[in-house]
């Protein structure tokens, strides 16, 4: 039971930093989004969480109730959504965690349409109201659907930036999905449960869109970040498979042991490409899923942590949180996936994210980077062109991608040949994807960076980090 509570605490404290001051008083730090710090957790909610833990030792599991709205869509949405991998202890865990998806009415998923001729977003409502006539949607165009993740929303800067980038890149329809009512909660497991309902909402909406316009799902490209990646996969699976899904650092907590039908998987679309930027074990504060799950999986800088995402903050609150520095970095690493994908849309041919085939090992990094790119597919391109373009084959397999810490994030040829030492340090111990694998000692080769070397010139992604602006 101790190990179970530890796993719960790890996931909870990744999402909700809590500061205890003195012996009798508490001060709570507000929760932040992974990109803008625009959501907050009330002290009342945190008190409820503390009360819940105190009561679980004597509380009996609640009786299962019949929820009427589930009857209507029971073929798509399970009564309970599993999380944490507790197996036979599910009934005890239900005393603490409600894993039932909220109703569609409560989540109230929104859909916002954009196009080149109508860049200002227009909302289209599912059901009788609909309102498609107020948009510039054209079934003859390709359609991109963007889904945000945990503690985010469709007005997040990265969603708006990606929408603009797509419209500049090509004449496409863009639909931004907003499920913030189901994902902006400190109870991460509740957001996980709601992903199924959101996926079903998307399916129903797109079926209505198809009936009204004749659009083809094979003209759709789904893009999802974190939990949004799993939502995209779930929706596509129940639509018979769209043309492409791009998973941007798919969420790991509650999905690292899930069945392929419950998370992003290559069988759920004609082409699935995944960008892993924070794929570390939970114990090392990893929000992203490290395992390859697509037709093509890209691992920028090894896929664990990203350059420019570290800032040794000296703010007062950090002294109360032992892992504050790791948390700060993990949030930045997790969000770098959508930054890199957006950059691939707006960068010209002078800046492309060259991807080298990789066997997911430390030693394989060097051989990957020095290998010449040829027409047999040893190299591909991460981002929008992963599906292939003139002179570049469609990506297939796992790839190592070297990026830098500042826009446009493309390294010079010299930087490609000499990756920074601190980026390779984690790779010395490997991904340990099997979770039980024994880590072998590996001697660093002399022809590239020593991963055990100390890098003193630590920089930040932005001029002033968000932790410093808010809490410094």
C-alpha cells in the first residue's frame, strides 16, 4: 500500500505544487498550465484533497450507480476509466478516485473553425444549432483538428500560434477543440477519465460535419498534445481512422501501461507520427510517454529533456519544494513538442529538423548522427514533413533529432556533429522502456561528447522564465 500511495503522490505533486509553511499554517501555490500559467487551483480544492487522504483509511468503496448518459454511448465510453495500473486494488482506489467520465453536457466541448479567408475563429455548435454557415469550411480542403492537453485550452498561445502557422503553410480548414471544462482540474485522474467522453464528443461532431458537408475523414489530420494526443487517437479509432495523427509528447501518467486501444497507437490512423520531448520515467519527473507508439517516433535530443529548458531558480518558494527545479524543467520539456512542430510549419528549407534513424541506445546516437543520409530512408524529417515530401521519404521507425535552445531550433552542421554533453547524460543509462531492465555500464566513446561532463553555461528558453516572473 505504501508503494501505491507513493505512485499517487508522485503524479499528484507533478500537477499540484504545495507549500507548507511553519508547523500550523499552510500556503498554497497556484497550479499552472504547461504553457501560460493561466489556470489556478483554489485552496478549498486542495483542502478537499488533504481531507480525502485522511478519510480513505476508514472510508468504504462507494456503491456503483447507474449513470443514464452512459447508456446512450456505452459502446464508446466505458463506465470506469482505469488509471495508475492498480489492477485488483481498483475497488479500494475507487474510495479515493472517481474514474467515471463526466457527461458531455458538463464537459461542454467547443469547436472553433478557422481558414485563410476567415482567420478569426468562429464557433460551431454540435446538435441542432450547429452554425456551420458562419464559417468558411470547405470540404474540398484538407482539415486539421488541434486538441490541447491537461490544464490548457483552445486560447493557449501555442494553439493560436499553430493555427496561424497551419493557415500560412497551406490552404486548410483548422478546427481547434476546447475541452477545458473537463481538463482544467487539479484532479488529473478526472481529466484522464474525461478524455474518453471528449473523444466521443469529437466523433459525434465530425459525423454531423460529414453529413452536412460530405467531408472525408481521410482528408483529416489530427494534432494533439499530452492528453490531447490520446483523445485524437480515441476519436480517430471510432471514426474508422483519419489520414494522420501527430502526437506531441503524449501523456505518460495513467497511460504507460495502458492497452493500445486506450492510448495513442499507430493502428488508429493511416500515419501516426510522435514527437517525444519529456519521455522520462515518472520517478524522474517525466510527463511524456517514452515508448514508441507511432509509425514514426522522433526523439529530439534523446526525447527526455530539451536545451534551454533549465533555469536554476532562486525564488523563495523553490526552497519548500524539493523537486521544484525538476518540475520547472519537465513542464518546459513537455511543451517543447508543440513548439518544434509549429516551427516545422513556418521554417523555410534552410531550417529543417533532420531526423536520423536510431536504436534508442546511448551508443546509437553517435552512429546515427555521423551516418550519411541516403535514399534508403536512413534519414527523415521531423514535423509537418514526416509524412514525406520531394526528396524526403516518409518516416518509419525511431529517430534521433538534434535541436537547439532558441528559435528556429535548427542546429548548425558543427552542432549536429557535436551534441552537448548534458543532453546525452541521461542516455548513458538508457530509456529502460521495459521498466525492469537492468542498466548496463557503458563506457563513453572518445569521438563525441562525454555525457558525464558538467555543462556550466545553462540557459533558459525565454529571457525571463515564467517561474521567475510569477514567483521570483
